[in-house]
C-alpha cells in the first residue's frame, strides 16, 4: 500500500462504529472451538491476528465458516482437537501464540507454532515457565523466542502461579491449560490485566473464581457452546476518542463499544487531564459491559500517570503520549516497560515519530516525560509495521499543521481493517 496522506481536521461531528474487539474475538474462536456443539460468533473482528487463531483451529479439524460478520463454529468438546499437519503460523499475533500454547499444552500431540519477524522477537519464557511446570514440554529459539515446539500432555498438573508481570495473554494461557488439568489451577498477577478470558469461561459454564487479582479455574468442566456477540474494540475506538478531544470544535460518538473497566484506563487518565468523555448506555452483553462513548474537544493538562492504570491502558499508551503533547504542562508515564516488547518497541517508536513532528518527549527506560503543548507539524513518519503506531500517527496528523505521510500503513489490518476509510471520512 502507498503511504497514507492525512491533513488536519476541525469541526468534526461524527457518529461511528468500530470493528469487533480483537481480544474477545480470539477468545470466542478458542473457547467456541473447545466447547461442545455449534455456536455463532456475531460481530467478530476479521483482522489478520484473529484470522491466525481461526486458521489454527481449522488446522486442528474444527469447522469454522465465515458469513458476513458471523462465524459459525462447530465445537469439538474437550478432547476433540486433531494434531495440525503443518506448523501453525501465528503471524504477528502474540495472543494467538500465547493462548494456543495453553490449549496445546493439554493435548497428547506435538505442534510447532511460529510467527513473523516481529513475533519472533517477543518473549515467550513467560508462558513456557508455567506451562512447563504443568507438564508440557516446550522448546523455543534461545529458550525464549518463537518458534515454539509444544509437546502437550492430557495429564497436566494444576499449579498456583504468581506471574511476575501483569499480562492477560499469560494469565489466559495458564487458565486454558488449567481447564484441561485435574483440580484447580490459580494464577495471580501484580496488576489488573484484561479479564475477557475469565468472563467468557464463566459465560460458557466453566467454574471460575476471581478474588482480587487471582483467578482460579476448575479443570475437566465441559464448556457449553453458546452464541457470542462481540462488541466494538475499545482500543480501536480510542483513536477516535483522542481525535475528538484534540480536533477543535468537535464531537465524536462511538456506539456499541466494549467498556470493560479493565480496558478503559485511557478514559480515566484523559479525564484526569481534563477531557470531556462520556460513557453512556452501559449494559452487559455475553458477560461483557458494552456502551457508547462520546468525546468532545477539550483543553488538557499534564498528569503523572498512576502506574496501577498501566495494564488497563497498555495498548493505548502511544495515544496517551500524543494527547500529552497537546496538554499544558508535564506528563510523566512510568511502569510501562512492557511497551518495549509489543509488536514494536513502542516507547522508542512513538517517541521517535512524534519528535519528527516537533513534540517534546524524553524517552525513559519504562515510560516517557512529555512537555506540552506543542503545535505539531506534518512530517513523513514510519509505522514500524505496528498497527497501533500507524494509527496513532494518523491521529497526530489530524491535529498537525500541513500534511503528514505515514509509510507502510497496511499494518492496520491486524486490528482495524477499515481504519483508513473511517479516518478519511471524518
Ligand atoms: C492482549 C493482552 C495484552 C495486549 C494485547 C492483547 C490479549 O498483551 O497488549 O494487545 O488479548 O490478551 P499482554 O498480555 O502481553 O499484556
């Protein structure tokens, strides 16, 4: 795809919907495949990451049909997966490789999972360690990077595991393995990461217990296939929330968005900065809170971000940095070193690219110091083939002087395939 060109916009008055939640789509595919019987997943995300999870289960013999925005999945029950005939390609998807490692750990077969250049550099020890303690045999490049070769076992042991970093992917991998072990598996994390796995497990009839940041699951309980409706992805809505705040004289409303409080830390942080954001019509759909988000142009001020919020806005930190460049005063973000091991080193990527537009940002090992407000100037910027960097730079272009050119913009297909159309249409 050629570079995407974007010019500043003001007076935006838009109401829109964003594609299905990426995390919830992965979990819908995985848990529906493992449940007994057929189910329909409505509003799923047809992005590259989720297609990797779909293809992986097809390779295990699960019938998954796509029709418009629905998936028709024939669940195989707890013992039904076949060994894939070829190595599984997780592409760019950390969620696919980590969650499937948990699933495959409980099967009596060996499977290899690999990924693209970015995924091949992402740390896997965090799943290898607990899954090995449970009885899986896992080998990895240099003991820690993909490809992973997993020799599973139907005789997994339960564990009571304390995770060193808050990570929904690691927590979910352990819970998915625990579902196949005999007895109760518990996992505790140092912060409150997204809880979509535990919510969906509960929705499908698993025995799950949550106490603070500890989740336990009972093994051997059958999941009942049930239809799932996937809400819009808050992380995708976030680009338009920040666009609405930063563009002059604007209102942007996004309907049918997941507003799980483990995901909406960005709203908490932006409100503390003075943002006018409303969350309306909150209801529970398939055990997930869903509502409408309305963002209006706001004058922002700098804050010191509470590090406890970090897991609740981990994917939105590049956007928060952009918002901070437009806020008066200093914003300090700490406790975010996990950003260095995402699809790109997001601390380096977003600092480098926003500085090309004139922002005043000092990179820290685990975060940023940002001094604002700075009038951004249009520039030619890079995406690092990282969807969230590409989209954050597009929002920066919306509130900069002149034209911004984003190279390698096609990576948005990972989580938000129609992003360029939507942002052009504002
Ligand atoms: C995800 C968890 C987070 C997040 C990622 C999706 C998930 O990763 O950054 O985009 O679906 O569980 P970590 O578990 O590495 O924090």
